[in-house]
């Protein structure tokens, strides 16, 4: 198990993820990131013009995936 972080860029501002989540693989972490992006986009109050992106980063700071809200496939 490795810790992955999911910071979010919303309206051009980075919202850090200081806690992270434990996953058995980068693929599982990426799938979770896609699900988070989908859930954000499903919120009726979400503004599609905000350019929100969920980023998946491993514990070494390496970017694993980016999921644009509104276009996330999971």
C-alpha cells in the first residue's frame, strides 16, 4: 500500500490534499481520482466553467493522473 494525494485545481487555485489516501496501486489511485472528478461534476451547483481538475500524485510527488471534471471516465 502506498499513499496517494489528490490535490484539486478549481478556478485556477490549488486546493492541497494533506492527508492523502492509501491504495494498492497507482491504477487504483487513478480510478479513485476519476470517481472524485465525476462526483464533483455531478453536483448540481458545480460550475462547468471553473476548469476543475483532480490530480493524483504519489508520495514522492510524481503526478500519476489528471482528471478534468465533467470529462472524467471511470
